[in-house]
C-alpha cells in the first residue's frame, strides 16, 4: 500500500465535549476546525492574518470563537492577526517539521556512512583476495592483542624469496634445494582453489613446506652424488653466496 502523504491535524477524541466547544454554533464550530486545518496546511502555527480569516469565515463566527471563554478563548485577536490558542500543544508546527527534517537528514547521513564503510571493507576484502601483484613477502609483524584478525589471501604474485628467508633455509633445512622447492611450492598453491588456497601467513606456510621437503630428502635416502651436491649447495649458502632476493617465476 502506497504511503499516505496527506497532512493531518489532531484533536483529542473528546474535544467536542469540552464546554468551550459544546456551546459553539455550527458556523463557529466549523470555523474553528477549518482554521486549524488552514494553519496546519500553510504552517502558520495557529496565526492567521485578519484579512484571510475574515474572508474565509463569517465575522460573527470569529467573534464567537474569541468570546468562547472569559480568559482562555479558543481564538483571540493579536494586532492584525487571529491566533488559535494552544495551537502548538495539539498540532504539528513548523518547528516540529524542521526538527523532523533534521532527524531524517542525520539518519540518512548515518545510513550512507555505514553503507560507505561496508563498501570500503568489501573492497579491502576483494583486494586481499587478489593475487598480490608486486607485493614481496616478508615476515609479518605480530597482530596486536585485541586488533583485527588478519584475513587469508591467495599466494602473492610474485612470490619473493628474501635475504632473511634464504638465511633461515640455509640454517634450518640446509639439504633442501631452496629454489627448486619454492618453485614446486608456488606451482602447487597457484593450482589449488577454494578456502584451502588462502593463508594468513604465506612465509610460515613456505617454511613448513621446506621442512616437509627436508624430511622426505634425508641424507640416508639420497644417492652419494645427491648428498655431495646438496652439501656443496649448503656450503655455498652458509658462505653467503647466492643469497640475494630471487623472484620465483610461474
């Protein structure tokens, strides 16, 4: 059902029983109701120019309203105007309208602000989910206690081996061919899909991958030639050779 946009005026349900109203003639009663509607429609807050009032209603009806009570009549004359007594206590005033407009404006601003914040957050989630173009991998700083939880992302593009990562590998998994293992690591995770393919800490995931690689290639499982090659490679890494950052291509 469409919203009813008509204006309304209000009266107590038993206003017609009030002594001041019951004594009115039909013409004065009608003038009183119409004067309230006229003021509500034009937002004059119960004040009606004499010229307008005397044009719209019979002069005797207006006089009857002004004499409806010795001290508190339904209407009184103030200079060149007729005034409906206590209009603001019963009817919607211009000030009420302005206050309502301001409340609606603030509510709309709040809704738009919340919508903008949600949109910004959604864009941030989308950016995090993309393959991090041009982003190098470094050890992340610990999340502050009580801070926002880091969201998982797919493996960045490109995945970079840093100096610190190579030093860690030379110390912790010296028998692993870091470059070859990292290429397998990158290929594996780029081929994965779904929630499994998102991680909050790709460096930690890489370290675990190399540890497993080291476990499957222990010296007693290698040929003499392989052991000799890995020992030489480990020696070069420990000696500081070939430890510059390397971008692992797809």
